[in-house]
């Protein structure tokens, strides 16, 4: 983990990697091996572009997951705005989490709390102790945590499926909106927006599955229309085909909010 060499607490590295990459499932992690959401800045290597605080922001692309972890340590140790963090003990994960937020690592106002919650939930602070790896293996409780290969994904509880080229997960009885969002590194507003859910969205268990990335403007070419069944809503049709509700209304020249009647044929493309 290079904690002794760099001075960055192992728990902080692990928690940031889990949070920023959605436990290795985010687009940046999968397509660019970028597990920490580090943007280009003075980067001269390969780049990818991804919507974040603004559209099409530039992010670093790495050859391997290991390179991402190594660059994360270099990123923190090489910038003066993080210098005060290295005056803290490596066992002070709360101080590090709050310090990262204060130094501007992330814009999320709850960033420090989210890191601390992850560290305490999975007892990652055990890796910060003397002989941390052996201690963590011994005391981590119900779940074992291995960091030897830098591929950290023992906490992802959902299998990712695809519909119309869009990732989705099946909702489990113990799920919450915030839990799924945390698992896949999504911001609080992203999961409801990706699924066309408003303020009256109810409980997550009201849904069989949820998309974890934006739906498409059109259905797959194999699906051109849909015959409406009894009590079927535009939301349900949107979810079945992985198409945004706004697009469905536009394609069918229907006012938003209007529901189809049984027997109607809804255009999907």
C-alpha cells in the first residue's frame, strides 16, 4: 500500500478508491483505470472525457489499476495544498478525510463524512495500524479485505446487467437509494435522474431494477414500437427499453405527463 513510503493512510487510499470508482465499476475505472477521479491538470499521458461537475471534463487514463493507485499517492504528496495533511498521524483517518475536503479534493459537501463512513463500515482503519495487513485480516469480521493486487471490489453487492447498452442492477430487499449510489460512486441526484424518478419516488424496493447510468434516446433497433398493456405507464415502458421518458414523449409527440391507453402503440425510435 506504500503507506510508510508516502505517508498517506491506507484507509484513506482504500476509501477514496472505493468511493470515487464505485468499487471499480465506474466508467472512469472500467475504461480508463482511473479509480480516484483525478482530472488532467498537468497530465501529459492519455486522457478521457467524462461529465462531472461540468460536461466533458478531462480525466487521466492509466495503463493499469496499479498506475492509478501510484499516481494517487504522487498526486497528494506533490501538491502544496495537501501539505498540511502530512502533519497528521497516519492513524488519524478522520483528520485526513476532513482535510481532503477542506483542501478541495472534491466538491461534494459530504465528502469527508462519506469517506469516514466507508472506513468505519469496513474497518479499513485497521490497515493503518502497525502490522496493518495482518491485523486487518484477523479483525475485519464478516468480510475479508485484500489489497495485495490493488483490485478492490469485495463490497459490490449487485451484479451489473445491460439493457439497450445501459447498465442496471436488480433491486434487493435490503437496498436503499443512497446505498446503491454509494456502491457505484454516484452522486445523490444521479440515480433518480437516470431512472426518471421525481421527488415522490417512494422506496427503492418499489422498483425491480434501476439504471446506474443514463438511459438512451432511442431503443435498440430491434425494438421499434411497444403495444401498451392494461395500466402500463410511460415510466414502465421507459424502464423496459432503457429509453429516457423525455425522449419517448418527444418521439410520440405526446405532452409530458400524459399516460398512454391500453392498445396504443408507442414508438421507441
